[in-house]
């Protein structure tokens, strides 16, 4: 089977989408399938050059590992590459930019088109000073129209699939979770964890809260800071460790200082995928204050490391957290978030429900995609092209 994969986010960018795309790509190759990835050029040497990945001319920001693919410049080359590859199925991970190119090629080559919905785009309109219901509706309409041009739409969790159907997606839909590489969390030498504790001076604290992910407004980190303030004022000797970077870091640091928590919030900055498991494994509890995520890969990582999770009740959190078993749901309220954190930390043994790794393993999910692709190939390109309309910010995908 030959699968052409289109994505606006790919390595060396570290994001939920990039991790998910590379995970599926690797799983398919292990099953003996051929893939070709069409991805942005980040202007970084470390992205490497391989025949299986075609880098598209992009407006790149190397220092931020961010790039806007300018597919219209390379359109002829992309079309030639994909035509020569002769894919059995085309899979796009975005509905715009390279996703639009994927749609055009699916029609030209009469190849079935699969789209994975990764991002609740309407939560990101504030980046363009257009956070109005009119703009959010335009975004939703665009995504629905694009989805209905596809032969299959994949959601990372069942609540998101139901959400898409509720918006008006009438093509075939299914939910497939994002897998993770569990080997990163296994057989971790204690010496590595000891070095990490010493480097971060974690021995000063009785227990460690951990957050990993992009530092941005929609991640709702002020909720965590305010909850931490409540708990420390009550006498708990806690620290909050934050791994990641993003535009909300400076505002977050200012708020932390205003709350007098600068000695209790540890900003690790960007952490490589190789080192990240160490931070999970030296922590006691993972927190997830966001309600804007579609899947929350970091929740999967936390559970793989054996951590309970306290999260704002959301679609992403409900996919994996069992309230009272492996974590707690909290309201988007500092007092309630703090109370749930206190409850779990005081009774960690109650929240040690084992994680069903096999459901999210590379082999299991690779076979799931294989079966879905085969169904699409058997059905053929069946969705009639519809008018997509326009969208004000088609170049942005932060995840």
C-alpha cells in the first residue's frame, strides 16, 4: 500500500500533530507499506533529507521551529512527486495549505482522501484579534466543508467525532487514538532520575506537580498558578514544573511573581523527547488545565509514566481519565482545581489504575490504519467536491 501524507507540522517541530504524524508514519512502514510525507521546510539542518519526505518551500522561523508552507510555489513539483509515487490513498492532517493541495491531488488522481482532525481551530481565533462568534462560525463552516470533501474523517477521540458530526460532517467518521512510544518510559535507570532531581533541586519540595506542552493562552496555565497559590498558602510544600515554550511564558512568569511563587514554579524550557520521560517520572501528579485540546498526548504520556492526572473536564480529558480511578476532573475554578489536586496527592495509592498500553501501541494502531485505508481504497474516491469558502487565518496551526 502506498500512502501520501500531507502535514503542515512535522519534525523538527515538536508538537502534538508532528508527534502523531510521525508515529503513524513509522507504524505503517513497520507493516511494510510505503509512505511519502509532504511537509514544511523549517530551514534547519537537523530536519535532514530523505527520499520519503518532500520539504515544501516555506516562510520559516528557524528559532521558533515554525514554518508556513507556501505550497503554491512548489505546486507543480508536489504534483509531479505525488503522481510518480502513485498513492493508493492520500492522508492529510490539516484542512488548509498542504491540506488544500492534498484535496486537489485526491481529485486529480481519483485517490481516496483521509483527513485527521487534530485541532479545535475556533479556540485559536484570538491570535488574530478576531475572537468573535462570526469568525469562529466561519472557521467551523470551513472545517465542515473540507471534511465533507473527504472519504474518511478520523478524530483522535470519540467525543471529538461526535462533535464533528454535530457540526454537520456527513462523510464517514471514526475515532482512532494517538499512540505513543512506550519504550521511552520503560527501564529508566534510577541514576538518570537522580541527576534530574539534583539538577532541578526537587529535594526542596515534598511533592511535584508537572505540566508539559505549549505555553499559550488556550492552555489556561493561570488556573494552575492560582491553585498552587491556594495549596501553598494552606501549608503544602509543592512545586509546579513546566516543560515547554510558547508566547504565554512571559505573562505566566509575571503572574507567578505577582503571586509570590517564583521559587515554586520551575520553568524547564524546551525538553527533548528523549529527556521528557525523566520529568514525568520524577513527578507525583500531572495537571491539565486546558479545555481546548482534541487529544492531549501529554495525558497519554503521563499515564504511561504511571502518573494520576487532575484536569479541567473536557473532551480530551474524558477520553483517558476515569474520575476517581486514575485522576480527578475539576471545574475551571482555582479553588476546585486546588481541592482536586490536594485530594489526589493525599491519596496517591487510590489513583494507580493501570494504563492499557496495548490499545495505544504502534502495532495495534498501525493495523487499525491499515484496515481503514483498505476500506477507503475498496470504496474509491466517492465524495463530491464542494465549495470550501474562505478562512481568515488559514496558515496557522500551533499544535
